[in-house]
C-alpha cells in the first residue's frame, strides 16, 4: 500500500480528512496473488484520476458472503455486524469494490442489519471516471484485439449491471464480441455460492469448463472479467484447453490501467 500511496481510514481520520470513497478490497483482492494485481491496477487508476480514497486495511473483514451462501447465517451476521460497526465508526457513506460478491452483500444485505451505504462496483466507478474525463485511455496495445466479456452473476443477473462494463470496454481500441450466453442469459463461472472453496460434486463437466467453451467459440484474444472469482475460474478453464499462450484473462481494471499506461 505504501508504494501505491494508499491511506487507511484510520490515517485519514487522524489527519481530519474525509475520502471521496472507501475502496473495499475484499478477501480475494487482499490475499490471492492473482487478484492482488487487480487491486493494484484499480488503485493506480484511482490515483491517476485524483480520487481521494482510503481502505480499511487490517480493519477490513470478509463481508460474510461465502458463509451466507454456504448456509451459515449465524456466521454471516457476526461478520456483517462487525463490519458495520467499523464502517459506521468512520462514518462511511460511499463504497467501491472490485468484487461483485462484496458489492451484492454490502448493497443488498447489509441494510437489513443497519448498514446503509452507497455501494458501487468498480466497473460503474470506472465508467463515471471515463465519462467525466477524470481518466483517459489511448487504447494501449488493444488495436485489432478481440475481447469478450463474461458477466459475473452478482453483477449482472443479481443486480442488473450490464452496460457499465461494456461501456468501459468500448473505450479500448478493440473489438467487443459477445458470447452466445451473455447478459440476462449469462452462465455462471462455477465459483459462486461458496463453490470456490469446495470440491465439485459428481458430474460430467465442470461449470467453468462449460463457460470457457462459450468464450472459446468467439475466438477471443482476451476474456474480460469484472470479478476475482470469475478470473480464477476462467483462467483455469483456459489452462484446461491449453490456450493460456493464446488467450489472456484480465479484469477490466487491468485493461484500463494498461490502456492508460499506468
């Protein structure tokens, strides 16, 4: 965080400062080596756009999404109440996160427990930064590249956010090609509902393999995602077909950071 000049809420409060937005990093963005790159890319964009933001740092805990999806409502509420106490202690109003699972839980399930915040997915925030001219992209090295976007379940079907990620991708000098199953008809990557953390049940095909086949049909150079869980599952799918030297799986924040030469 030091190299990226990211302040914690505690540091901001000590300096009598208030951030424009709290960046909720999430478990994957904090601990998973691949997802950390997404966190860094988004933080670089926020710095470039002169967005005054902060993170909770060690005070951030899991939102409780995996516990809830796995059926442990008691653990979910324990985690949620602890987070709400911290957020309210800092008088947090706006939250941006690169994880649709965190986005959905903070936005739709925390209000029932007294946690009311404006919650924004990072693709929505990137859309507003680009539209307001706070950050510009030159297209980077995407000329002639074909990109397909995989809709995360908790961003798309659960919250109806389809256009923000596509509008952001349209800023790149590339060709955006839709999979046969997309938007409202999109297919899960197989990681949701805490499935990421357990062995798959018996069947004839893994969900992420089925979804990767959808992507391979359109012959993309890049599979764009807006979720660290989807990133892992689609990357594993591409490796399954030995296509990792031909097809990249990247988060939208990484693509924008690259196009903005960050």
